[in-house]
C-alpha cells in the first residue's frame, strides 16, 4: 500500500538540516534518501501553536506525529524545541536576533546555579543540554584525532597543602 511505501521510504532517509519558516508556520527538513543521493525537502506545518504554547509539548507532538515520525528520527527533540521557541518569539513580535539570543541564554548552563533548587522539568532540561554538549565534544574511536590512553601532567604553581586524612599513619585499620 502507499502508506507502507511511504514509511519504508522515510526509514531510508538521513536528516541533513532542519529549519523553520514563519509564514505559514512550518518546520522544514532537508534530508537525503539512503539509496539515492538525492536531497529532498519535507515541509511540516505547525498547527494550533500560539505565543502561549509549550514548546516542549509541541516539539514532542511533531516528533511523534505518525506522518512525520520516521523523517524526524534523526532530529533531536532539543532541536525541535529550539525551532518552536524561535516560532514562539516571532509570534510574540520579537526579532529573529532577540529570539536567537533568548534561546542561546536558555541553552547555556550557569556553573554557579544551584540545580538542587530546580523543579523536575527544569532539571531534565539542564541535563538534556549537558548530555547534548557532552556528545558534541566527546571523542569517538572513529575520530581521526582519537587517542586511547591520554596521560596529562598538570603544572603546579604552588605547593599543595596536605590534609590530615590523606597523610599515611602507622596505625592499622
């Protein structure tokens, strides 16, 4: 059937770029079919979305939409949330630069922030940001500059103070 053919085609695609169009509100996916080296474009309309909508719920609904699910497999939920945030900013009357700056601020982890005081949703968001950053910076075995066992000597500018608990004692425990 046509539905099975569409699902099979979608499973054989690799997401290359994902972006947004403001009018009409849409997420645009540039992808390549695995069998063919042809680049295609898929436009996914964003419906029932306003300046009051929850970006994470809207992103989840789009990612789990049966019509788009297979195409969005290679696109992270975080990226879809960012695109929805840009759309939300546009609907609020913000310029693209203002929206991008706001998204960038939300994506930055403040090392001084006490994460024990965050609610579960905000904590999950911070963890997701840290996981994404870790994956982006992680060296994989396939990377050309991957080194298996790295040993680094750190320079010591000042003499380290010894603590009572790390000094060897003659007592047996």
